[in-house]
């Protein structure tokens, strides 16, 4: 938009001329006829310039000029005074009123036009300069705010005069006094941390030589000793020849950032350390090695001189140094600390909270233990290492300078103790599990060795040998209690150098019936040191004679009676018997009792079996001999009877002939009975080796022998597929003949017998030979009876026979390792089943 010029003149012609002139060159024009009107138009339109006539009625130009200057923006608006007055007083008065320039009448229009242009250009230049000045001031204020917010402090180094100028903020940061407000470069270097001083100086020199940016971080020390991290950036200003004249830049306090970074780094390192230790624990690292690695890494992480782990001993009154850094090597594993309230570790055990000591000189909760005192320890922190039931111990860190341990330090140590507690519990569990597995395996091995023999002497010999080897006891013995109350050492395993008491009859005057009853009820005797327990003098003297220092006694029970005692002696020194050793010895004693019972049962069974075998052999020999001895007179009776019937039959009365017939029938029955007895005895006395026997062929041979009976009874015989088996061929023939013969014999007179011979597969996978008939059957309550010798369910008048057939069949079946049974109902036939599987 073009500039707006306000023309103020009471002469209309003059106003018209100036309007035309100004509009011709592109300006916009506003008019006023007097001073009052000029003020109103100015307020309304805010012109860029005012052409003001000096001589006007009511309010002259000088007064109007003064009033225009007082209006908003008026002082910045150029006013060109136009007047016919030439005197110096009027000119001074015009400029005093605030006029920018002065033009006299008559007006030189070319001059006016140039003056207007120059004044407007000057106005615009002044406006731009003013804006730039304001912008610079704003930027300076914003920069100051930004620097303050960012904790940045500008500085200036006049290299030529070696003068360093600090900002107020930097002077506060470095705790500089007023006398150090301006200092030298060398004085600045004195404030830099000694470890960073050479780095800063080299960096500055490289920047001054060119080719490097000045952007570094370093530490400075204030005059109060405080330490700060500074991030410093700067640029070098050079002359036309490249010579460095000055250097300017800003410093920023990054102490908090560095502290945060260090904290984060320390946290990350500590987390990594805990993770590393956890991995070691999971990898199965030995607990002693793990604890030593732990104290080493913890001391390095916390930058302390001493770190140690104290293990709480079983009596809970003492803690032992089991791992440590900084201590004399001989102390580890040997040095102890009280677990009472007078020590820091004891206080930690009782409070179960972290215990922090900032300075032992001012500590009042507990005294200073001798160990820290000897090593000039000042500050310390200790934490509990938990256990599943009881605490394992305490983790401690110590330093020889005053230190306030932070909560982050405590959190880190808690993470370490948690890791240790988990690792310790895991290793303890694994040790228990491994021990249980080893003991179970050892127990199984010993039990197996015991059970491999059923000879009592061998059992007890194995027992004492294995127990002595397992427990590493000096003497292990089995004391057999005798009926008269005394006892004898029936077996012993003893270490060379100690007396042997094998075979000795031991008479302990203190071992009375009360002790027998206690041991019978499961009492276990255990002494770790016979000199430190309260026992009767006679028993103490008895043990001393045997050089016993410690013993473990468990009873061996047989048939609810005290058979004897399994005893372990430690003769070289006292010994604490562990619970697993006691349990193991008790379990072995139980196994010995069982083995003794089994051995006696075997002995009884063997004796009975031998007696039974001898009886059977005698019976078989008797049956065989008796049968032969009976056959000779029986043949004579049969022969003489036949001759008598042939030669004298007509001479006999009817009653005599009846007697003769009865005698011959009795002879035939006696002959059959003798033959059956011989057959029964031959099952074992004349048995043949097994061979491949085709049951189908044997069955056909039997049916051929029974052909006449089959024809007489009009029987129907069905034979299925029969297998080949390993058997005695003659006995298979006898078996089938007896079973098929019975099927043909026991039938109703008016009903022809139907006999089926076949095999079927049993559920167990073996075959069954079946002989089935439609005969008279029997009540199954007599099943066991029908397989006995001389057992009949029917009278001789109804069905012939001796009652030996099924007894012979069962004996043959059992000789082959098979089994035989039957299913039947009265009037519905029978089914005899031979299972062809070895029992």
C-alpha cells in the first residue's frame, strides 16, 4: 500500500496544488483546514507523514505540531513544516515543536517532492532499524531465558589480552568471588579437574590451530570443593589473516545428567552382575566358588575394599567367614563372628532388615567387632541371606572411609542376597536329592546282594561288609540274640587295627529284658560320644573294652521277636550319626529280617520238598513193585478159573457157576486196576523225552483203537484241526485215549454219544485242546474230586472202570507243565480243556 500524507493548510488553493502534486507521484492524500481538524484526521487515519502550514487560525502549526507529537505514534511520524516565515526564531520554534524538516513559501514543487520522498525513506529506515532493535532485544531476552532454562552460561575469551569473562550463572556454578569475575585462561584451567585438565587444554589448542570443533565435556571444581560436569561449546573468531582473536561459547552444567547416566549405568551393570551370578548358579557352579565370585564382583561394583559372606553355624551362636575379598586369605573358612546382638551381623540376623553403619565411631546399636577394628573399617552395610527354614547367614560390605550407602546400593545387595538364597536352597535341595538317590541306589544294591542269596550266613556276611563300606565305620557286626539272654557275634566287618570280636559270646550285664522289649518295639540306640552321654557304668566299661567311641544300634526283627542287632562302631574318634545313616541302617536291618525269614522259609520248603520227593519216589516204587507182585498170583487165579470153567463147568451147580463167573469178573477188574496203577506210576518212572508230536495223528490212532466201542455205541466223533506240540508221544496217546474213552463211556443208553475233539485260541494267547461230549455230565462241585485217584461219581454197575483215568490224565498234563479243567452240567454233557501253555 502507498504512503498516506496528511496536508494541513487553511488555503484551499495550496491544498489543491499539493494534492495534485502528491497524487501524481503515487501518494494518497488526506486534508485538514486547521489544527483541530488535523488532530482528528490523524487519530482516524494514522498518516505516514504530515505537511503542516505554520500560520493557521485558531491553532497554529507550531501548536498543532506539538500536539501531534503527543498522540500515539506521533513521535515517529515525520512532520514537514511549510511557512512563509524565514526568521531564525521561527525556524527554531518549528524544530522545537517537533518538525522533521522546514520548507518556506513560495513552495518549490520539485524540492517539496524530493523532500517528501527523502523524509519517507528515512522514516521507513528508522522503522526497520527500530524493529530490528526490538527483535534483537527480544532475541537476547529469549536467549537469556533459554540459557537459564538449559543451565547454559555464555563466556568470552579475549585471546589477545588473555582475559576470560564469565556469565553470572557460570560464576555461581563455579562459586567464583567477585575478584575472579574476569580471569585468565590459566586460572580457568586451575578450576578444571586434574584428571581432565590436560584433555581440556589439548582440545582448546587444537581448536585454535584450526580444523576442529570445540565441543567437549569435562569436570570442574568450584572454590567450595564441589564437583560439576560441564558441556562446553565454542567458536573462534579470527582476523583477515586467520589469527585467532577471541573465542566465545557457552557452558552447560550436565552434572545431573551425568549422575543419572552413571546411576543408569551402575544399575545396568548391577543388574547384569546379578544376572551373571544367577547364570553361574543355574549352571551348577560349586557353592563355595559362587560365593567367592559374588563377593569379588560385589566389591568391584560398589567400589568397596571389603566384602564377605558369613555362614550361620548349626548352634546359631557363631557366624563363620566362608567367602571374602580384602581379608587375609587365612581368615576365610576360619574366622568367626558372634551371632549375638553385640555384632552388626547378629543385629542383622535378629532384625532381618538391612543394617547400615555410616560410622562405627558413632554407632550405638552394637559394638565394633574385632575383625572390622583390625582392618580400620569405618562404614558398613549388612543384609540377611534367607533360608527355607533358618537363615543361611549374612552378606556384608565394608569401607575404610566414611560413606553413606544409598538405597540403590541396598536394593542391589538385596538382589544379590536373594540370588544367593535361591542358589543355596537349590544346591541344598540338589544335594539332598543327590544324596537320596545315592542312598537309594546303595540301599538297592545292598538289598539286591542280600536277596541274591537265601543262605543266612551269606546274607549277614554281605550285610556287614556293605554297611561297613557304605558308612565307613570302623566296625559293623550282627549280634545274634540267644534264648538264654546272651548273644554271639555271628558276623563282622572290622577295619584293620581294631580288635575282632567275631564268634565271641558277648555278655553285657546291663542288657536286660527291658532293653530286649525296647528293641523289639523298634528302639534305635545312637551315641556320638560315649564319654559325653549318661549311660550306666557297666555299659560304658563294656564299650570301652571294645574300643568304641560312638555307636549306632538298630534291631533285627523276625516274626515279631528280636532276632538280633545290627551295630555300627566308630572306634577311632567320636562321630555324629546323620539321620540318613540311621534310616539306612534301619531299612537294612528290616531287609535282613525279611531275608532271614525268607531263608528259613526256603530251608523249610526245601526240606519238605525233599521229603515229599522221597515219599513220592517210594510210593511209585511201591506201586510198581506191588503191581508186579500182584500180577503173578492174579494170572494164576485167572488161568485156573478159565481151566475150571472149561473142564468142570458141567459138574458145577448153577450156584457154583455163578461163583466162578463172579471170581472171573473180580479178576478182570483187579487186572484193570493193576494196569492203571502201573500206568500212573510210569508217568514219571518211565517218562520219555519230549519231541514233536502231531496230535491229529495221535487222535486217529486212538480212534482206531476205540473203533469197536464207537461202533457198539453208534457214536459220532468229530475231529477238528489239531496242532503239533513238544510232548511225550506215548503219554499224549494215553491222555487222549482216557478223555475220548470217558466221552464214549458216560452217555445215556438211548442216546448215541457225540464227541468233538478240537482246539481254540485262549485270551492269553495259547491254544487249548478240548474234548467235548453230549453225555450224562456231572455237578461241577465235584470238579476237584474227579481228578483224584480211585474217585468215581457213579457205581460200577452203571459204568465200568477203576476211577483212575482222569487222575492219570492230570498227572500227564502236569508233567508237561500244562493244566486241565472241565465244564459240565448234569444231563448236558461235559467239556474237558487242556491248556497247552507252560505254567
